[in-house]
C-alpha cells in the first residue's frame, strides 16, 4: 500500500481557509489580529493531503466576482463558532431592542423566546439574522460578519415564505390554529427591517401577513400564554406606529379587530416592549385611522370621526401624570411614567393639529405641549431602556418645535439613541426634522416681513396630514 502524500502547512488554519497569506506570528498572526478573527493552528506540522475530485477542481477555477468569491470561500457553511457568537450577541443585546424593562425584568422575554430558538428552525434563522445584522453595524470591517448577515437574511426569508404559504393554505379550525412560531418569525423579521432599513416596502407586507396570522389565533387558547402575549405586544407596537406613517398600505380594518379585542388588552399587561405605555399605542392606532376620515369630512362640523377624535383628545388630557420632583422615586416606575408622558404629549400635539388645520406651530397651546415634552425628555436618562421606542414621539414633537433649545434637545436625543442602537431610522428622522426646521424658519421670516410691510399677519395652515414621512417611525 503506497504511503499517502503529505504537504507542509506553514500558516494558521484561519488564513489557509480564507486563502490569505499568513506571516506565521504566534499565537495570533497579524492577519487574524487585524480582522478580529479566531487564529487556529494545526496540532501537527504535517497532515494527510486530501485529493479533490476532478470536477471540483474545475469548479474552483470558475471565475466569480470578487465579493461572491469571498463569500464562497469563507461561508460555504457557517462555522459553529460564528453561530455561537451570534447567539451570544442576541442574548446580550436583544433587551435593547425588545424590552423597556429595567433590572432583572429586562430580559424576562428570553425565558420563552430562547426555547423557540432551540425548538424551531424558522425562529432560529430569524434570530441569527437579527443578531448578524446588528453585529454587522458595529463590525463594518469584518468581512466574515458582513457576509453571514446576508446569508442568514436569505435563509430566514426563504424558510419563512414556505411556512407562510403552508399556513395560509390551511383551512383555519378552532382545534388547530397552527404554531405561534410562524407569527413570531414574521414579527422578528419586522424587527429586523425596522432596525436596519427604512423602506415601507420591506415591513408593510410582513405586518399585513401578521394581521392574518394573529386574527386566526385571537380566540384560540395558546399553549404558551407568555409567548402569545409577547406576540400581540410586538404586533401592536409595530403596527400602530407604521399605521401612523403608512396607514393606507396596511390592513387597517382587519387590524382593528385585534386592537379592540379585550383579549389583546389582557395580553398587553405583560409590558415587555411597551412598558406602561400600551394604552397610548392603542390611541396612536385609533388616531391614525380617524385622521384621514376627519380630513375627508372637513365640511361636516359634527362628523362621527371628528366626534370620536375629540373624545380621544379629552381622554389624553385626563391621562396626565403628576411626576415626582424628588430623587426618591422608583427608577423603573419613573422611566415608564416619563415615557408614557412623552407619548401622551406627542399624541395631543398631533390630535390638536388634525382637528384644527388653522392651528400653527407658533400657537401657545402647541408650544406649551412642546415645552413640557422637552422638559420631561430631559428627565429621562440617555441610556434608559425605553429610549429605543422614542423615535415616534421625538419626530411628532419635533415637527412643532420652533425654539432652538427645543430643537437641539430633540436632535441630541436622536443622536444619543443612535450611538446605542445604530439604526438608520434615527439618522433619517434627524435629517427630516432639520429640513423641516430650516423650512419653518424661512416661513417665519416671511410672515414677519409681511407684517412689517403693512400687509398684516398671516396664519399658516398646518399640513401635518400631508407630510410624507420618509421613515417608519418605530
């Protein structure tokens, strides 16, 4: 029997796998150190040479684009170490995206989310997709992380499409509602899209699919009550805020059955995502539905939609909280209370401007609300867990901010949240507000000039319903 041929391995295994030249510095070579990779060395200097089939050698010679060749070389199969790294990143960082709790309660949702990750391939792929996309924002020079983020996005979407088609093709029955893992994966995909992208075409179809899936489960007894509660809370959070900026593209009538259900109200008591602000999210959804009806019924002084919106305004006024001024308040309660107040004030600003189109940003009632909003914002620490859900109230209040100190406070907070969350939503929201503020300053100077020239004061008609929000405000 002939002796197997051998070849010398002089570089580290990582560089050989990446087909990069290795300077053989031990224990960590320069290439692995520069790219933050795990530097692995063979235990023996000589190893058996494995002969490749002829067809495989020919395939390796095929010319591919540089980016595609790099992905094939490194990620034909993701290494187990990368999977462990992504799961560890998700466990450590997901409370920043999925919870407004403080202390030990901040990671409570992992108790029922992690079993879903280990027990379902669909959820597993979605979690790895979210973790890799988030990690890629902090490791922009790491080709390994960047490539695996693309790979897991493709895997998650492909498997999810098959699961959705399978469930939607089934005839719903009261005895077999289907696994909660499918809507969980859909909502995790919504989290990924809202966290990393700003195009409505990516998240709107997923939310409409979630409406159909959750309507089937509305009256079914869940196997896992905590997981079911988490599902509906995630849905109400995403859907209400997307309905505000892109309501015409969503299944609002079907979703209304979910938002008005007493069962959902009970589910929301868990408060992982929204804390104590869940009733404000219900208001945002109702206001979003009523705003267009009010605009189309301007000629009617007492239209049903306007009457309901006025009642909502009075309800928002009655929900005002008296926050303690001392430092002896419970931090978790205080953060929740401040967040609730910020949402309440933003809802009031928007509702008032929808009901009265002649109400300008300079009006005392609007500026009083903006001033109170900025005051409360200053009491919420920049690293408070609830900062991750503040984009919507910051933009709505920022649209009416005309005082430079108020504008700076709102812009600064968006920047502080971006430093932690790294989402393009925050950058585009800040750009959107700055453009509006520059336009508002020009309009204000024009009004002052008109007044000084004797043409009399002019009252600008607010156009809040005509604004084309460039982002999904979640």
